[in-house]
């Protein structure tokens, strides 16, 4: 007997089982995975050449671990993987670099209203390409941003003040911002630090995430009177809130440690980080997939339809 069921908005790993625990020994308690929809996989070592623009429909997955060459890729479902899309990518759905975590390369990137860039953080060091610790989108050309930024931490990693993550490396021009996230916009509050965004990272036009002390509302590495002024003006993460004021009071006078990171530090913060360094010195299952090719040898697939 086959049972086909539809699970909306519940992607992930689950367990099906019989309620008699002894039955697990007879394969009656097993794991299954709910995925958004059909998946097209371009495996590592495979080059897929498409003669016309390609669209990943809503509810579908496109995983690129090899090379995808097409005039244009429109993402309405989910694009993920660790390979290279040799085409302009228009994101109406979700782009999730890597496979928890990893790096995805595209020729150009445009995210529109309704699109989402999903970033996972599991550490700060991306110097080893075989052991990346946070997601990164590499854009060879221009990038235009809008829509949402979705950031999550992979257990057991925890943020510490003073860390940075270059999540979008742009080779050309960077225009636009994520919705509701202007320069040094507040991304989220975590147990040990707040997370902010800058569009002036790397060589001055890359997107980076910066962690800061609770109460460091201007993200300059310390908690001082300037941060209290930002709270008074309603410019803290939760404007004029008692929570932000309590954070400022609890951490007043503290300076964030200088934490080593593989991500480039934004240029505007250079002088501030130097001050921080000096201060620190002085204080010291079930899925539908279409696979193309094998990983044992390079494969090129030309599709002109």
C-alpha cells in the first residue's frame, strides 16, 4: 500500500512509527524527510548547459553542486548548493548557499520583494574551503538587494561580541538593501550578542554581519554615552524599550574583545576596531530527486530544449 500525503510548511526530518515500541526492531519506526517539492540536482563534477532561461517553480528545489550554465535563472522555489550558477539569478523565492553551511557562486544576483536569502552560521572561519563555517554567496558581477534576510545559528555555535561574517562577496556593484535593514541595521538579538548588518564590508561593497555587545547600539565596540543617546533617539534595536535600556545599563563601560575572523572588516569600522584593539591591549529518507551524472568523473550535459 502507498500513501501520498501533503505537508504544507513543515519541511524537515520526522519519524513515522507504530505505537508498540517493540516494533521498532521490525523497521516500524523509521525516519522520513518532508521536502518542498521535486528536486533537480546538478551534482559535483557535472556541467549542465541549458540553451534557454530556466525557472525553478514555487515548491521545487534546485541543488547546484556542479556547474549550471543558462542565460538566466529565475528562482521561485529554492536554490541551494555548493557549486556555480553561470547566469544572472533573479530570486523571487529562497536562495540558501551551501548545504549547512557552504558557498554558492553566481554570475549576478538580484533579489526582489518576496525573495529571501537564507544564511546559516556555525563559526567564523571560512579559510578552509573544505570546512566552511558560515554560508557565503559569491557574486562575480553586480548584486541588487531587496526582500528578506534569514539568519540562523547551527548548534552548538554561539555568537560572541566582535565577530564578523562576510555573507555576500560582490565582485561588481552592490545596490539596494534587504527589507528593513539599512546600514548597521539590527538583524537579531542572541544570548551573548546582538547581530547587525553592513553593506560596506570587505573591499567596501560586500555584505557582512557584525556581532556586538548588548547595549552597543552604534556597533563601535564599546558601550558608552553615545549608545545611550541612540536609545534616547529611538535608534536602538527595540526603540525606547526597557530591555535595551537594561542592556545598556548592564554593559556600560564594557569593550568587546577583538575576535579573529576570516571575514573582512568593513572599511568604516577600521578606526573603531583599531581603538578596540588598543583598548584591549591596555586592559589585558523520502524525497523526489532527478540526479544528473555521477561524482566519479566530470560530466557535461547540454540541453537545448
